[in-house]
């Protein structure tokens, strides 16, 4: 089983139109995925990008968008190419 999973920044249950939008997902370790959902939405599927940004900031001390840009991860994110 893969150690990586896609986390939807804006939940599929609340943002059905974004369910298959590649810009609405980030690849994270499965343990972090479980940790995020256990802390932020109790696995209800009611999460949004702001919650993930908060989680990322608390885990790493970094702003998510700045981290992506500064590390030149070569991704396309929220209509911005980095």
C-alpha cells in the first residue's frame, strides 16, 4: 500500500465540482492525512483549504504557498505556476 495519499484541499462533499480538479489536491504522507482529518474535521469531509493551510503552518512553521514557491517544487497550484 502506498505511503502517499491525495488530500483534497476543499472537500469533495462540499465542493463536488472540485473533486477531480488536480489544483484541489496535494500529495501527503498517509499518517499526515489521518492526523489532519482527526484534528480538523473528525473525518466528516467538511474541510477546506484554509484548514489545510493552518495545519501545514502549525506542522512546519511555514506558509504553504510561500513554501511551495520558495522550494520551486514545480507544481501548478490555484491557477499559479511555480
